[in-house]
C-alpha cells in the first residue's frame, strides 16, 4: 500500500517479532516510553483476535486483554465455546496511546496513520501465526487488517476473505463498557451473537 513503510528484514519467529516491537520507534506512540504489548497464545489454534491497542492494565502487565475490556471479551468467548488461550490474541497497535492525567492514564484512539504504520507488524504477525480465521474487534482493528476504516454497525459479520483467511468484524468490548441499561444489553447481545457465529467457524 502507498505510504506504508518497510521496517527491514521480517522477524523469523514470534519471539523475534515481540523483541522488534519493544524497540519500534516508527510512530509517536512507540516513542511515548510505554512498553510494547506483543500478541500471545497458541498459533496452532487457527484463529486470531485483534483489538485496537493495549490499555492501561495491558501495558502495566505486558499482556493483551487482561484489563476490564479483556475480561468482557474472555468471558463471552468462553460462553460461546472458544477458549481464548487456544488462539492468538493481539492488537492493531502495539503501544498504549494515552493522555497522562494526575489520576490515571486516559486512553486515546490511535490515528489512521498510526494504525497504518503499525500494520507492518500486524502483517508479519499474520504471516507467522497463519490463522484460518481472524476476528477484528472494532474499526481500528479492521483498519489494521484490511487497510481501510470499516463500520461495525454496517459491516459486522464476515468482512473479507484474504488469501483463504476469513476476517470477521464485531464491536470492541470497551464499547460495551461505555454503555449501560437497555443499550448495553442490546449491544452485548449482538456482540455475543457475533462471537457465536465466529465460534461456528472455529470449530
Ligand atoms: N483493548 C484492546 O484493544 N486491546 C487490549 O489488549 C486491551 C484492551
């Protein structure tokens, strides 16, 4: 794609990729002094789940999806019969973009340009993990995977098939955490439905 950088020789293994991420300074987020959070899991499981970027908890612990949104995701995955530990969990952007405030580090969305820069890593990760199925959580994840911003409301479900890999789209679990009452219940039900459709393909 136009404007996408080449970061040099591709990492040969997933641990090499994790090491490369740790020292990546190709965008402003990578230069903010936080630690990179690499993907983790079981490449042989055949599926990959992609979020936006690590959050506060993920950056502190150095692992993806271990904060509040991760808890929602993992709980619903288990409920539809997917063991999250049996697949590969990762993010479109590998460092935590945030606004420091006296009380806490406030999440900031990555720009399209930052997502596109980090795509070099996500592409290498896809090559190494070689999943048969990918689930994109939200518009940023979709952009990292297909190179354009997708609309969750209009395009949820099977989003694209690329070289034999199906890419599915649903909302990001942190979106659910920002809703309450009936809206939360309705959106959470749609999320679970999407996960169940994805789970049918995993089996
Ligand atoms: N949100 C994400 O997108 N990824 C994480 O790892 C955690 C929260």
